[in-house]
C-alpha cells in the first residue's frame, strides 16, 4: 500500500501564512492581554493558533458560511480560525503563568 505524497511549496503561501498569523496574533493579544505583542510574537502566536484553531474546528465539525471561504490569498475564515486558536493559546499561557507566580 505505497502511496506517493506530493507537497507543493509556493512562496506566496508562506507570505500569506505570515500575514494571517500577524493579524490573528495581534488582535488576540489585544483581546487577551489588553495590549499588542511584537510582530514576531504576533506571527508566532497566530501561526500556532491557526494549527490549534483548525484542529478544534475540525474536531467539533464546525461549518462555516460560504461567504467566509471566498478569496484567493487571504480568506476571512483563515483569519477567524487563527484568531480563535491564538486566543485559546494566550488564555492557556496566562493561566499557567498565574499559577507559577
């Protein structure tokens, strides 16, 4: 049962991931922390949030409106899912650090 897997890589996709991560991480940090993070922190939180948000949305079988999936490069649903995941991560991190300190 050998199956070939082909992964295509396009620089535009990486730039899109960075932009979505920056937007989602920045707004999530404002919501949770009350102030924005650095650009690098926002991108990192947004990218990790995209993975977590995508997992949660697929796990809960959450369907999205067709209008949110439109767009070629930047789709609204990608930003929403990343934002949701980033908020969850920031909330978890804040709970962990409150228990330590």
